[in-house]
């Protein structure tokens, strides 16, 4: 067995999320969040989630991400079972600098991208310095 | 129906461990504690199972595209997969969180049954890689008709 890995696996931890009627386990998806001068960008790994099965909400300053995962394996038993399959849920508190009306989201190859544009008034502005 | 399968010495133990882990997670999971992290640390985690005709391997590979992956079946029962995920970012960013992983991986798995390397079908959909491998005829369960005399 030759295994040279530089990447870590999915976190199989369950979080205390609002309970759903479907029951089962919620997985916490891994995220990257970074900020540029104009916006905050959130990237979220949600393998197995189709774009139409995503529920991204922004409510009272809280951004919640929910991805429904369809059951796709029904073996009687596994030879090897290293991860579980279930819905993804995670939520974040977003500061007032984000312009809620302009939040947009895309999903591709199991990665959700949320763009949170900053309000005009908080964007850094370059002030021209005049020689006098 | 009875079926003869290859004996996996650790299969039963692993099965028990898994049930135990599930039970512990069910009891303590609500508190947000991760008592039993996945036994495997290799990337990507893989699920392996089979039916009468096929062996299936599945891995979660979000953000990967098919050209980033290389899948090989060699020596009847060795499945190798390699891949790479690159991070592409605008030049100047300030990080709030960085939890997603980037880089390359290689993993070799021994399959529970021998398969036909010519009949391997791989699909990558919404970040989930599914490899469906046809079992070699010798590995398939045979139904033997018993004739009445």
C-alpha cells in the first residue's frame, strides 16, 4: 500500500443544528472564508449536494447553509466504510458591513460559493492626495 | 441462500467497531463531541461495497474535475486513484478561515474481489466519485441448478 497524502478528509462530526423532520445526522461541511476589498467569499465543500437541493438563507444577520444529500448507497454491508452520508448544515453570523440584498450563491462540483458583497460605505477608498 | 465468500479476519471486528462508534455518536453526538473520529486517516475516505455483478468504490471529492483524477485498476484487485486540487484565488485576500484542503493525493486499495480491468466505469457527479467495476466471471456467485433425479 503506497499512500502519500497531503490532504485531510471530511470531518465526520455532528453539530447541534436545528433538528429536521427527516432525522439523521448532520455533517459540518468544511469552509474557506476570505475577504477582498469588495466582498467576503465563502467556499464550502458539500459533496453529493445538487444545486437544487441547497438552501442558503440570510436572516437576522445569520447566514445558514443547508445541503440535502440523497441516499445513494444501499448495500447490505460494506467491505470498507470510511465516511457517512448525510445532510450538511452550518451557519455563520455575518457582520453589518455586508449588503444583504446582494448576496449571491453558486454550486459546482459539490462546492458551494457564496459571495457577500460589502456595502459601499465600508469599502476602502483611496483618497487622492493633492500637492499644494 | 448461502453463499461462500472470502473470509476477512477483521471484517467482524470492524463491523462491531463501527456499530459501537455509531452508538457512541448517537448518544453523545448531540453534545457536539467527536468521540470517535473516523478510523481511517487516509485521503480520500472511501466506501467499498459489492453486489452480485459489480464492486463499487465511492469517494467524496468536492471541487475535483475528471481531468484532475487518474483511476487505475491493476492486477485484478488493486484500485489506485490519484488526484490534485488546486486553490485559485484573487491576488490579495485576507483569510478568515481555511479549513478546506488542497494538494495531491494517491491511494491504493485492495478490492474484495477480482474485477475485469476492461470493465471499469467511473463517474464524477457533484463532487462524488463512483467507480463501478465488473467482477471477473470467476468471482461472481454461480447459481447451480439442482436437478431432480
